[in-house]
């Protein structure tokens, strides 16, 4: 009886392991995987991709040779009833030992040449006339500082088909910046200036994620790069340099602007022409972004209202406090935020 119960339990455990394993395996077939590092979409990510492809096939070859020899030895020298065949016992084989040391050495040295070359290549600043963006990691969002005073958050806007240099710093703890389709990851460390360059072949959105555990909402620290054709990028840059739009007199949005200035909002956020706070994201052109709060919410009135109602409730540990705003105040503030095109 006991044995039977134990047997059932064991087969159930196997079933669970097999189901989870199969699930993970099938996840590898996903077509919609915007952070799939195996499908690079820019030259720097492609350089890294090329680096692993041929060593991968060498590793496959080594795997089959070694596993094949093990299986052969197991079969050839298996225990057989009545006979006592043992492999010939040897004590050291100088030639064999030297070649088994030399062969991996040659393979590893061969691998190190393109690896070091690629590392050095990727560490170089791009050629002249490139755009440089200062990136600052915050708990839990990314800030982007462009030349000529433009500051934005979460969505890095870059010209498609061009090299872009990122100079990365942290405002608090260690974060790690990664947009898998555009380059490898780079740790962002307090007190250090880090470098990374990106290149997107085509216009579009490229998804990323902070990849160093950085506190409560690490999982909610996403980001994305938005590559635009050069002309559209220049237009975007010109728009970002404008001061914020003034809401129409007597409107709900104007009441919202008043609230923004009288409540603590203005102390943390910049709205060009209205406030100069530097703690939270610059909101001057908030509506030019598709997402907010670490790129975890789609930009719309409903989500903005939910966010204003209780930021730490929406995003654990959020540095933006719950201001206990009334529903009327939230409506006016959202109306104002919606004018910030
Ligand atoms: Cu920032 Cu994890």
C-alpha cells in the first residue's frame, strides 16, 4: 500500500517536471518576442550575434565527440555474465595528455581573437558627428538627457540607421541597461561613467528591461528605444525644445496646471516654462511618449488617473508618493497632462 502511494507521488512529480520543462521548451518557439536577443536588428547587436554562432558549432562538435566516446566505453566494457573483460590498464600516456591539453588551448586561443576584437570594437566611441545621449538610471525609470537641454524619460528616441553613443550613470543603485536587439547589456554603476553605443537599422520600437536587481520595482523598470527616420528625428528634437503648451483659459486643464504648481508635483517634475523639479521625469512633452512610469503603463487618461490615485499601489516602492488627491483634482490634473504634447 505504502509503496503504491509513493509510486503515484513520484509519477506525479515527474509529470509536473515534464510539463514545466515542455512549457519552457515551447516558449522558445514564440514568434512575438520583442526582446529576442537571437534576432539582432542593428550592426552592434549583429557583431555579438556573429561571435557566438561559429563557436556554437564547435561546441556541438566537441559535445558529440565526448558523449560518443563515453557511450562507446560504456557499451564496449559493460559487465557481461561469465567473463571478466576489462579495458587495458595504463598509467599515464604522455602524448595523449599533451594533446588533450594542447587542443582545447588552441580552440580557446582561436576563440579569444574575435572575442577580444569585438569587445574593443564595441568599446570605441562611434565616428564623428554622432548623437550622444546621457542616460541616468533611477529607481525605477530611465532618464535621457540630450544635447541642448532636452530631457525625456523611459523612451529613448534615436535616428534610425545612425550610431548613437550613450553615456550612462546611476542616480542611486546599480542598474543595467539592455535593449537586446540593439546591443549587449551595460551595468550602470553609482560613481562611474559607463559607455554603450546603439544602432537600429530600421525605424521602430525596440524593447528593453533593466537587468540588474535594483529594488522593489526592478521588474517594472522597462524601457524602449524608438528609432525614427532622420527627418522625423530632427522634427522630434525641435518639438522637444519648445516650452510646454499653455492650457486654454478657464479650462479644466488650466485648473490642473494650478494644482500641479500648488501641490508637491512641481517640486519633483520639470515642465518647461512652469516648473523646474529634477527628481522625477520631465513632463514637458509627456504625450510624445507612448508609455510612462518605467514604460509599464500605456499613456492614456485612465492609466494616468490610476497612477495619480496611488503611485506606490501601482508600482511598489514608487518614489512618487500618494498625495491623496480627490477625484476632481485627479480629473483636472489628467486634463492638464493631456495637453503636454
Ligand atoms: Cu533598475 Cu533593475
